[in-house]
C-alpha cells in the first residue's frame, strides 16, 4: 500500500570518534525514505534550497523513491545541521542547526497524486508543518505515525499537543518522552503520552532497544548487537522509515504487525550506523536485511 514520508532533506556535518564528514546528504525525510524503500515504493515530501546538488537528488532517484514532492526553492538555502558524538556514541550535541528553507514559514507542497496515501510517516520536523500536511490529505490515512525530537518539544509545544490526537502512533527516544510528559520514569512518561492522543507510542532507548506501548500491551525489542558503529546519525529516522515501509508493504497496522515491523526497523537502523551519512544504506541489500533478521530472531527467542 502507498506510503508518504514527509521530513527534512539536509546538509549534515558530523564528527564521531571514527572521523568526520562535511555537508553530506542527510535529513529525517531522506533517511526515512531510503530505509522505507527497501520494503515498498515511497513518496517523499521535502524541500531544499538552490544550493542542493543535483547529484544528491540523483542518489535518491536510484531508489524506489518518488521525488515529485521534493521541492527545490529558488533563492533559498537547504537546512544544515551539524553535530558531534561523544565517545559512547549514544550521546551527541548539536553544534549548529540552520533551518533555512524549513524555517517557520515553510508549508509543504503536496502533489495531488500523494494525497490519497494510505500510510503516512511524519518524520522528524515541525509539528506546524505536519498539521498542514494532514489538512492537505484527501482522506485520513489508514496509519499515521509521527516522529519528534527535543527541538520541537521545546520550541513548538502547542502545535505538537494539537498534532498528538490526530496521529495513531508517536515515535521518540526515552529522554524526549520524559521531556514531553514531564515525568522521570520512561514507562510512566509513555503512558502519559498515550493520554495526549496517540493509540501507541514507540520509545527508542539507543543501544538498549525500544518498546511499544498501547493501552492494551507493552512489548520490548532489544537493539541489534552491533560492534561497528561509525555514525549514529539517522538511526532514529531509518528506524521510523523501515517500520513504516514494512507496514505499508504488508498492508497491515495491527499491533502484532507493528511489533514485527519494529524488528525489521531495528535491523535496518543497525546497518545504517555502520557508515557515515547514507553510505551503508546505499550498499545494503535485501538479502543482508533478511539474514540479519533471521539471526536477530534466534537471539530474542526463548
Ligand atoms: P537522528 O539521528 O535520527 O536523530 O536524525 C538526524 C537527522 O535529522 C540529520 O540528518 C539532520 O539533518 C536531521 N535534523 C536535525 N535537526 C532537525 C530539525 N530541527 N528538523 C528536521 N530535521 C532535523
């Protein structure tokens, strides 16, 4: 079934203990669409400035990503983010963020052909822009999942609270869940978030895996035990993209399918961090995903 992803397309400048990269291709929409494209064709809504190299668009074009919704805005500059990871690779600091073309005034252009999409991923980005996109859809998607981050929890709390009753699921990491709910305990925080509207919450805990919480169930998924972490950037976005790609491919949105999709999302995010930027996702094959998924399944069965 059709999947629409909205998210950022960005220039990332990254420092990790393994090295650094300047102005490489990144952004929540880019990572999410790439990860989803292993499972199903994806429609991407994003915006870049005229400084965006056509070679970056060409790299996305080689995948099953429809780019009709990738707007190139004349006279504008692309979102630019730079970050530095600490030795433990779980913690990072944002050194600089320039929203540029994705600033407060940005409202997405949504091609007519995208408006009936059945699965919708609101990848990390402004909740104001997410609300605008929801209003532009021709009908309510079968499954809408949003990802968010501390930046929007702190800077756009009111639009975020308006968004939560309009989505089915929210994905965020443990510190963001505690920040959003104002709770010290992560599970309590996730329960509080359910009261704000979504039917389920997926909380990511870095190398400690992730959990799914709804009013009926809680399920835990460990992280894939990787020994080769080069650049954690986009781990969350590729997790969300693979999750929604796997669900759209199956056409299902029930809890058991979401949990099965979380295992696939864990495997894809685990591969993503083995290289800088999109490097590892660009060489990754479906066969590699299936083989790690089989290994992962034996690791978590008892
Ligand atoms: P993650 O490592 O999954 O948290 O995602 C990192 C990606 O998010 C990078 O590629 C950034 O370009 C992108 N990003 C950083 N800040 C923002 C923001 N405020 N809005 C949208 N995307 C962002």
